[in-house]
């Protein structure tokens, strides 16, 4: 019985349990008001007891079965798996899966592999059968227990609501678990990387060339993972993006808040929202195909040497992408400045722009700084534009926006794609980069969100 | 009063004062123009972006076909002679297609020239003939007239994206001789430009003229289905708990801070999480919509929670108090009254976050959804790719024909996003209520 059928059967059993519980409650009731709860709650009570324990068991079982079955097969076939590295073992496994799924013809496989594949399928079907029996038995036992407990004085509603409350709490913990998962997985893999490559060399190294030797006798390709060139490239593109996004975003927010007629606003606001809704891969395509060649041609006509994948092109397009983000954040901040401050300034005879520059903006400054920080964190974490329009090789530290640079996210996206093995410094370095990225953006966000909140309280 | 002050100091009537005022007004106008410029810049960028995409891409929805009459000879199509599907599949349809185009231009006879003539046809030609025969084996022995696609660079020439000087200069994968054949075919009226059903109904291909978005569209739909199934219940439940039931203590604060920060974590980090936890640890299949959907669900979860909480907060307390007053329990207040009232807002937020997830590429690269996949996925564990990743893959392809395919795929993606946003706006407009 495959797991999907088990889940389906559980759902049906729970429904049956619901109907059964409700009927029994109605049957037990001697008259109106004789039951503690509405009959439906007795039904839910039985359904919960029937479905939830079995469901949890099935989920845990299915999570655990893969590693256990694999360990059993590996132990039973030392010829195939013993004294092999992790990556070699994973190759054997993918061979085995191909064999099972029929991609690889059985005639081409070795006897050992055939045996392992048969054992794997057998163990898996035994596990599924055992799961089906145990889960369904548990479901029926739960149903019987809950049905037996039904009596007119039983507080079914309270029990169901208590369960619901726990379920809600569990759901809201998923977000925390996600953060925990991110932190732990990044930390764990990054630690493995730093076990192979010294931490200080990573932080202060000025050379990034992650190509490691495939064979151990290959010369001169041990790979160096100096983080600084990536930091430089990331900062370069972020600064260019901010030079575009901050003035344009801020000014359009100001214009729309204080100057624009409702007609203009009704056109410009949706347009900015469209700009915000366009996926970054589209911006990446635009940068690589339209903006970068245009900048290159323009540079050549001016006699400048422009790289095909210049930092300027990527930064420019990223700036455009972030404009709506800055403008919507700035809009919130500007609206939070109390109207009385503006009226005061107008009363003293200031023009609109003087009011904005000398009263509104200083009052909104902390919020604007926070908005810029959020925008910076967004630019640092943006992947697709730079993956498509920025370079792969690390640039020189000469602050020339016309040259190609590479960024943290580009390296993450290119080093890991299509890679299966998980024990070379090259792939593990990605997690170290991910950790850096996560820490930097988290810090920026954390400070910015605190500033925004504090600031909002001040004027509320 | 002011008159008095003015007469005594002249501060507001002198020439200096007039100059100062003019300067202030000028700076006011400049500021205003600057603001206007910022808005116009953003609008211009949007228009330029859309213009480039559409002008590049709209032609991918048509394709250049050549009309051929193919003789389905039994010895080529059915070597086994038993009309069995597996035998028919192995027939030599490439030869049939070649003979068909030869019949269009019988004057070409030299071996070299014939090879060039065959090069006009796309590899899809033989596939199309095969599909026709497989659908209807009774065609064997007869001749059928059908339109088959030409090779990509000929298509590009027909659409004006390659000009004759490119071909003469050897900058295209069409030879001048092939161009001559193409023109002869055109004179005979055998070349036509038709709606490209292939693009919307097939999977990826190495040949630009045969590449389609259907496979990645199905992949996107399957992935989003998983995302919706996970993120919506989890998100709404979390929002309900945090907004309606959670005690105000430091644990709740921690969850809140955590959710706000999670919403701003770069999407590629979620991809790393998916790789390390779901693929390596739990052993979910690589490249599958299942893993992609789970990753995107975790990514959209905080956005859905934040939107749902805002929707719940917008329900006035009087509703809750009224329900409480009638004896409803706290859970009943929420499930019978607050949640239904907040549902339009929650759905709007969910659709918007799904639209965001639909356009997301980076985390899916991490879990291997970048593979070259021709087949349309049938289940959530099949290898698949999604629309934005398809765009990324095609954008990287060097063939000229892929540029318009990429733009067209972007148009399809934007159409989906537009539709989802339209639904969200419709929901908001239809069910929005002011309390």
C-alpha cells in the first residue's frame, strides 16, 4: 500500500469517525440541552483522535524510513559501498535508483547492484506495508477510544478547542523552525568548509578562484577562497543600485505624496507597483540583453573600454528594480510625519519644497535611513540580475564601474548548480557565503525594523 | 501691522526681497521638476522594459512553416510491417521528411545541394510526421500534405531578425544556397507564417524552433500547488494564533521578530536551506516540484502571515465582543466570525505572495530545477522546471532563435502574474468593506 493510499484511507477514516461520533452523541442525548457540547464537536473529537496520531506517525515514519533503509542496504552490500567516499556512494545510489525506475536496463547492471536494488525495493515495500498496518491500526484504536469516551457530560468542545489551540501554536512555530533550519544548515556546512579552509584566509583573502583540483595530482589548482573580491563586487553593484534607487525612489514618493494630482497618482502608483511585481529574472534578461550592450556601445563611442558584463549595467537595472521598494517604504515614512508639522511650516511662510526639505525630511530621516538599509539588504541578496548580467570572475579592486565584477550571490548560484557532491571545499564554500549573506542581511533588517518601529511609536 | 514693518525695514518689498522670493520660487519649481523627473524615469524604465520584451517576443508566437507532401511509404514508416506502435515509433521519418522537401524542389539533385536543402527543415518536421502517423496508422501507404517548421535561422530570416548580409557574411547558420532554396519555395507559395501552437504545447528543446513553454508551465503550476497547499493553512493558522490568541510575552515577541526578519531573508538562502535540509537530509527528489514547492512555501509563509494578520486586525473588535457576548467561545469567535470576515483580505495577500513565488528563480536553481527537461512532468516528484527558470536557461543559450523565445516566455510569465494580480484586485474591490 503506497503512502498516498495510506493518507487517503486516514482521511476517509477520520470522516467516518466524525460521522460516528456525531451520531453517537445525538443518540446519547436524552433531550435538548442534555449534551455538554454541540453534536458536531463530538464528531470532531473522534476525528481528531482517529486521524492525528496516525498522521503524525506516518509523517515521522516516512521521514525516517529513507535513511534507515539506505543504511541497511549499505550494510548488507559492503562490496558496493564499503570504503567509498560520500560522492562515490551517491553515484552508486543514483545508479541504483535508475535501475529501479527503469531508466537503466537491468542487463547492464552488475550482480551486486541488482541484488542491492532488489533488497532496496523489498525493504521499501516492507516498510510501506508495516506503515499501512500500524497507522491504520492506530487510527482505528484512536477512533474506538474516543467513541468510548463520549458521554452527555463529556466536554467535547473544550477538548477540540484545546487541540486546535495547540495546532495553531505548532503552525506559528514553523516560521521559527525555518529560521532555525536556515541557521543550523548554514552553520553546519560552513563549519565543514572552515575545517578544510582556514577562516582567516576566507575573510581576508584577496583572491577568489574556487576551481579545485579534480585529481589530486593536478598542479596549481588547490582553489583559493578569499572573500574580499566578492565583497568588493557586491558593494560596487549595491552602491550603483543605491545611487539610482534612493534619489529616484525618494523623490517619486515625495512627488506622489505632496505634488501629484490624483490623475497622475492614479497612473504612477500602479506603474510603480507593476515595476515591483516584475520578476527579477526578467530584469536580469533586460540587463543582459538590452542595457549591457547599450552601455558598451555608448562607452565605445566615447572611447572607453567597457566590459560586456559591466558592474554598471547590473547595478543600473538593480537600481530600477529597487525604486518601487524604496518609494513605497519612503511613502509610509513620509505619511507618518504628522500633518501639524507641515501646517506649522506653511504657517511660517515656507514653500512646499522648503517644508519638505527642512521639516518633513528631517523628521522622517530615521525612517528613510531604515528604508535605505532595507533596500541595501535587498540589493545584496538579489541573485538573478547579477547572475545574468554580472561577471563570474573576480574583478580588480580599482573601483571602475565599467569592469566586470562578481558578487556573493553570483558565486552561490553558479558554484552549486548541477553539483551533487557535498564534500569539496568548492561546494561547501557556498554555505560559508550563504552564512555571510544571511548575517549581513539579517543585521541590516533587524536594525532597520527596530528603527522603523521606534520611530512609528514616537508619532503615534 | 505688516505694512508698518515693511515700511520701516523694507524687508519684504525691496528689490533684494523680490530676488530672494524669485530664487525661492525657482528652487520650488526645480524641486517639483526633480520629483516629476523621478516619476517619469521610473515610468520610462517600465515602458522601455516592456517595449523591449514585447518587440522581441511577439514574433515567437508565430512560426515559419513550409508545406510539404510526404509519402508515407510502408517500408520506411513501418519496417516491421505489423502496424505495431513500437515498430511505428522506430520508422525512418527523417527520410520521409527529406523526400517530402525534395518533392517540393525536384530540380535539386546533386548530393551536396540536397544536404543543404534538407538543412532547411527543422528536426521537428520528422517528429510531426511521426506523430501524425502514430495517431492514425491508416495513413501508411498514402501521402499527406502538412506544414512543417523550418530550421531556426531560416525562421529568423523570415521574421527579419537575420538579414541577407548576415548570411552572405557567414554570420548565420544558413548558407546563401539555402537562402536561394528558401526563396524558390517562397515563390512557389509553399512558405507560410502561422500561429505557433508548438511553442505553447511542448517542452524544452535544444532547437529554438522546437522549444516550448508548456513543460515549464505545468512545472510552475505543480510547484505553486504544493506551495499553496502548505503555505496557506500554515500561514493563516500562524496569523490567527499570533493575532487572536497568543499571550503577550517574550516568546510571542520572538516569533514576531523572527517572522518579520524571515520576510526579508534573501530568497537564495531559502534555496540553500532546501538543498541542505530537504534534499540532503530528508532525501526529497532533486529537480522536483515537490521540493521546489516546499522551499517556496517557506519563503512565502512570512508574507502570508503578515498579510493575514493585517486582514485580521482590520476586523473591528465590536464583532468579537458581540460574538463573545452571545456566549461564543474564543475559538468560535474566530472560526465563525472573524476569519470569514478577514478571508477576502487573507486571500488577496495569499494570491499576491503566490504571484511573487511564481516569479522566483534563485532558490529553485539551488535545488536543481535548472536541468534540461523535455518531458512534461506528470506528478510532483517528476523532474521539472518552472517558467522563470526556463527563461533563465533560454537567456543563457547562445542561439539567436532563443532570444525571441525568452522574450515570449517572459510575456507568458507576465500574463500569468497579471492574471493573478487581477484576481487579487478583484477580490479586494468586491469584498472590501469599510467598518
